[in-house]
């Protein structure tokens, strides 16, 4: 009996994603490719089911909404619905559909859906990992440009003595969300990588503080 090889569907997954229009440059094809790579690595390390992880990672952002869209918390459910319709059209084995649906729906930070499977945990971790490290810094700046946000507050760059506002200042987003992601990681592999990338980001802020003559004090 020949075992199922989900990788054989990869060209179809990528072709489908290339046809979708990303709502911002931080959720483009390269983001998807990085999430897929991380998800596959975590999948192998955690011994999860690639037949669920691979399509969920490829399709998790097949429907996206802008960060400031009022229905953004529904985007992952919309993506799951579109993903299943596509998987049906390419005759992907349908007994994987419920777990793929959950993995896509639960990946979203704004949806706040608790993960119920190892595969969903992996896809969520892989997506959140891409918000950290050097890529995370670059993506944060890209999104902030869309908001016309300043890089930092001239009066209080690290928000130590004011309410932080990540719609007004890019660096504030490090504190309001990105530095919190490490604590939300589900898997051993994800936690390890998140720690490395978070430390890199703190080093970036330390260097920024050096250059603008405002010391950065990590929590």
C-alpha cells in the first residue's frame, strides 16, 4: 500500500496562493513560504501529521483582511472556508478537512481560538514565529507604514512613561504584542525558536536606544 504524500500537492497550493491578493506586504507569498518552512520543521520535530500541517500552513492566509478591518477576527474562519473549497477542487483527501479547518481557524491571534490539536499548535506557532526576529522587525515596519505610523515617539521612544499606541508608533508594537508571543508558543520547537528571535529583537532595541541616546531597559 502506497502511503499518502502531501508534498505532491505543494505546486497546487503555491499556484493557488499566488492567485490571491495579499492585503499588505507583510502577508505576501514570502510570508506564506516562511510559515510553511517553519511548520514543516516543527512538524518533523514534534512528530505531527504533515497531511494536516502542510495544507493548513500553505492556506492559512488565503483570505486576509487589513489590520484595521472591523471583521479581521473573522478572517481565519473565512480562510478556512475558502481553503476547504479549494482542497475539494483538487481532490485532497476529505477526512483531513476537519483538522485542517481547525488549524487554519486557530492560527489567528485576533480570533483567540484555543488550539485543540498538535497540528493546529504547530501552524499557530509557525505563523507567530514569523512575527519575531529580523523578519518580524521588517514586517512590523511594513505594516506600520500602512498606518502612517512614526517609527518611535520622540518624547518617549520605548513607551516607559506613556500609554503605548502601536497605531501611532511602530516600536510600540514590540511591547503591545510581539514580545508577548513567546509566552503563547505551544510546542517545544516553537518556544525554542521564539526565545532566540525575541532576544534578537531586544538587541535591536538596545542598538536603537544607543543610536538615539535613550537607553532601552528590557523587562
